[in-house]
C-alpha cells in the first residue's frame, strides 16, 4: 500500500461522509483536480469542518486540523478504521 493512494483516501472519506450523514450532518466530498480529496462537513450552526485522510505507519487517520495545529493539539485525529470515527469527529470537531 502506498503512502498516497487517492482511491483509498476517497473510499475512507465516502464511508465517513455517509456515517456523518446518518448522524444528521450535511457532507460534501471535494475532489480537486490537484491535491487530496477533502470531506467538508457543515453543522447546524453553519460551522464548516474540512476533513482529510492521511496514511500513517499503523494505518489511515482522519484529521481535521492543519498539520501545524496537529503538532500542538493532540486528539484532533481519529483512526479511519475505528467504528466510532464519525462520533469522535462530531464530538471533537463539530459540537
């Protein structure tokens, strides 16, 4: 598995988008011509959160903060394979 696989990123983001939709949130998958796919989530309060998925040594992670913020604020990422990833993102990033 490569460290940058757009198809696998797409698959994880679509699954997360669907799970967030089930929780009542509006989601949009953005597929830029250049760059990584992004899942935009809009909460009831019109808060927009952009979620990306990145490959790490142990697997894929959803992140919703810029790389520099993640260095200083742990807990702003969740493993993509976690069954409760959507719930974690709602409570940490959207609530």
